[in-house]
C-alpha cells in the first residue's frame, strides 16, 4: 500500500467541495438502489467509478491552477477558465457513469471514513500507474 500524502487529502477535499457546488447546479435525478456495499456503505463498483472520475478531476484542477496563475491579471479570463473547468469536471464525472450528486455523496463518505479513504486511494494509485 502506498502512503497517502497531504496533497492527496487536499485534492480529495477540493474535489469534494467543487463537486458539492456542481451538484447544487444539477437537476436531481432518480437514484437506483445501491448494490451490495463495501466499507463505508459504498459499493466497490461505485468506488472504482468515483476513483476514475477523481483522477480526471484532479488533472483538470491542476491545469486550472496553472492557467489561473498565467492569467493572474485578467479576471474575465479567470472566470472563463473556472467555468470551463467546472464543465470539464462535470463531464469527467458523467463519463465515469456517475452524476455530480452521487459523486459528491461518495466523496463525502470517503472523507468521513478512514478505511474507505485508504481503499479509495489504493484504487486511485492503481489507476495512476496504468
């Protein structure tokens, strides 16, 4: 098992906060009952989907940070970059088969459950190694 760094914890928290905001913008969708769950009440399949989305969300966040620094004096450009990044993050989540609300719920559970967090980060690390 790889050791989780504070950067990973920060990225999980940032991802959770950003998607929580995105979830408020999305229309509520009917949810199917969750399949058998693993630690923290999240199914292994859902955890894997969330990890795939998370990897892409973090990539988008890092690119956004770089772009915002490069456009530090142009507030309109920064706003456009934030809007595009929000759109791209939502698409990344949807491309994994989740909606923002479900992703946000999974990320909340990961944030509150140390065992689930470790399981999630193992999946993330394996995805990064691919």
